[in-house]
C-alpha cells in the first residue's frame, strides 16, 4: 500500500508549493531515500500565481509570474542496511514583476528573479527493522536579479542616501521633516544648524530626479555554488505503512559577485549571505485497508537570510521565518490506481507589512493527486489550488500597496520507474 499511495501525495504537494513561506519552492524532501532499489523519479510542475493589488496613486498591479519546477532522484539499495539517494531539486525561487510606470506608481519597475538548484547525495543506514538514520551533502547554486523602482523606493532610497551624508541623522527623521513634520524639521535644524532641512531637501530632490532618470536601483548577483549538509532519522512499522521521518538541512553560506546600478553609478562588489536552515517532519500511517493518513511540518529560518549589497546598504530579502503544515489522505482504489487529497496551511506573519518582493501573507490550499501504476512504472499527477493571504506591501515600514483576494494554481506530473 505504501508504495502505491505515497508517490501521488508527494507529487501533489510539490505542485502546491507556490508562494510558500519565504522563498521555499521544493520543500527539500529526501523521502526518495525510502523508495525501492533502483528507482528513478522525474517530476515536473507548472505554477501560475494570481497576485493582484493596488496603490494609493491609482495603479493596479498583477505581479505574480508563472514558473516551472523540475525534480530528479535515483535510489540505490547498496545492501540490506545501506541505501543511497541522489537528488536534484530547485529549493528556492522568486518571480515577481511590477510592470507599471515607475514615475506614476509606488512600485512600478520593481522586480525579483531568483533561481536555485541543488544536488544532494544522501545515505540511509538501517539500524534495525524500525529505526534508520540518514545524512549527506548537498551542493547548491543561487543567482538573482532585483530592481527597486517606483515612487516609494525613489523616496526611501534617496532620503536614506542623503541622510547618510550627515553623521548621526536618522533617515526616518529626515523623511518626516521633508513630509511636513515641523517637530522633525526643528529637531534637525537645532542639531545641525538653521537651514539644514531645506538644504537636505534640495539634495533629496536632485537625487530623486537622477533616480528616476537612471531607471531606479538595479542589482545582479552572479551564480555561486556552496556546500551544506543534511541529517535525519526515521522510525517505521512496515506492516502498517507507518513512518515518522525528521530531516534537518543546514544553512549554506554563499559569497557572490554583484553588480549594482544606483543614481547613474555602477558598483561591482561581493555579498555574503546564507540560505536558511530548515527542519522537515514527515508522517504517514495506514488507518484502514488501502488507506493512508499523511501529515508534514516544515520550518525554515528566513530571518537569518540577509542580502545587503554595498551601494544600497540595506537588506533586499527582509523575510520572517516560515512554517508549513499539511494533512492528507491517500487511498488505493484498484491494483493500478490510487489517489490522494491534501490540505496545506501556512500561518500569517506578525508584521504589519511584507516585502513588495513577496506581497502575500499566509496561505490555505487543497491538492488532489492521482497515480497509475503498471508493472514497474507509475505516472502521477496533482493539481493544487491555494488561497493566498492578504497583505500590505511596505517600503521603509510604510504600506505603499495592498494585495487582496489572491490565489495560485499548480499542476505537477511525475514518472517513476524501478528497474
């Protein structure tokens, strides 16, 4: 029963991974370790988000772009106690584009295109018929392009840049003064001399004109490969298809070459950052004849993911930690066909605003999957519909656009063969 049901459920979850917390895409599953000897899996998914919103300047946005996901794995049972899995996945990603006029909208011209790929070799050692431990290494590559533009970023970046030229001046105080706050203007003039607010305001106006004329801020990060590790353990009762598997993925530190363009100047430098450590807990058990209960939990530490380029001087990522829960039922209907239905949930974060590069907060989704098996080969398919949580996109902790009533559809396919 386990062999016939699980593939459809896992594939369906992959199809529903769009817009998951942080930048998660593949959920970094290593469950192919538990496949039969000489099993090869190929999965493919297409994800189509609908992420629409509007700003106070009257601009409507449709920022979610479709993308594809590919996964490969091969499992080899070396002997009675040791198995090896080779896995390729695309663990993290972002595809956001505010295709509006940056001169008349708060976020027009802002975009993010982040890609990743990971190659893992994970070995499993069977301590006895119920307990196993596993671990291995993964090499991971990440590259990205980001643009920050529109009235909101134009104001925030230029005010921060001008404030940085005055020792000890907080950019939020300068922003308040230039916005008409008399108390803030008086505080600046008292500290730095009469007329300082006016002169800084003139400098900001000049910088804003240059920002608009030079297409805002642009950032490109070259692909960088780095190595991390995976550790885990599992408890199984094969007679009832029970398995509880816990998997830890380490954070991976990258140092990448970068190119920035800001206010007409180009800066070539490097940036050091980490991709998040994470923990997966996967559970399944038979609950009746030909029926399987499945559940999972994933946590990823995105608060530690800071990408701070040299010229910009502030974090491009700015995400909170993510949690994802799933619960599903799989059932074998005939000797050849099984199906599953799975619910997924991510709670909302605690912040008032979210990054414009990920303008949703939390999700609830449903996935339906099916699997047809003939001999040593099976074909699985899954379709997912996810309702995305409403959110206010913020720049410098100020809401500049609102996103509501959004969703995502994912479709996935998987071919598995044992030879």
